[in-house]
C-alpha cells in the first residue's frame, strides 16, 4: 500500500497527558499537511510542510501543539497537556511537488479522545 | 477570512435518483476539489478542477468550476447505495491552504 499512513488510528488519553501522532506520506510527495476534524465539520487546516520546512501554521495550532518533519519524510504531531477540546480526528495529507497538481491525498486519520 | 458555504447540509434520496450539491465562496479560488468521506475514514479525492468553467467527470460524478471562480457543483447520476457518505468541497487560492466546506451528508434508500 503506497497511500498516506497514520498511527495510531485511535488514542484515548486522560486530560493533561501528552500524545503524539505519526504520519507517513506518499513517498514521492514533498508536501505534508495536518488537519483537524470535529464531528459535523469539514477538516480544518493546522500546518503544512514542504520537505522539512514548516511553511505555514494556522492560528488553531496553539502553543501546546508542535509538528515536526525532521528528515522531510514522516511527520509527527504532538499535543502537550491535552484538553477535552482537543478530542477530534487528526488527518494527515500529502501532495505532489509538481505544478498544477494541488490534490491532497489523506490518510485514514488518528482519532483522539480526551477523557 | 475565507469561507465556504456548502449546500444542502443533508439529502435523503431513492436509489437511481440524481443528486446535486454545491459550494460557494466569499473569495476567488484557483482550485476546487471534491472529496467523499466514509465514517471513521479520511476523505477520498473524487474530482479536481483547475480552470474556471471546467467540467470534469469521474464515472457517474460530474463537477464544474464556476465561471466566477467563487462556486462549484457536484452532480451524481443514478445514485446507488454505496454513494452514501459525506461529500466535501474544498477550495484553494494561490498561496493559501486548502479550506473545506462543512459537508453534505447523502443517504440513499434502496
């Protein structure tokens, strides 16, 4: 399978704990995106990498959130001191570097439940 | 900021019927994408549009990039039970992130 892979698929944690999600993009894609989706809403943009550089961050990405893509391949999204409002599906997507190909291909998501 | 208005919010149709949904934007987009999402899964890309006026088909699905560049529609012909799901439009202006509508939930009864 050469699609976008996310791990874990589900995470249940207690408020105040730290959690980390991993994303492995499609291998030839140099752009990687993190989105958050809550029930009844569309995905909301969090942050974007081109290779290892984090080029854009949404105001939704509070200082408790940090994303990295150290070698320009896989990425991690860490949430520190989780709050109940962080409960959501965290989606990773990747896209091709070629001009005119703006399609984002999504993984299956990591669902976070904060108790 | 940019906003996408997607309608209708939900649709209940009989198998075999045609479906139409649309999105409008407060600003001009360079790209319109349509996705389908099943429960507990990530969105799957259906159709991508890059030019104003462009009409693109993917099987029973047809989508158009509006002439004003502020709207797009998706049609599904001869619906079948596996068309059930949530359909999202998404748009992008140059240099900005892809933003999504709130989705249209489609239910198909056989």
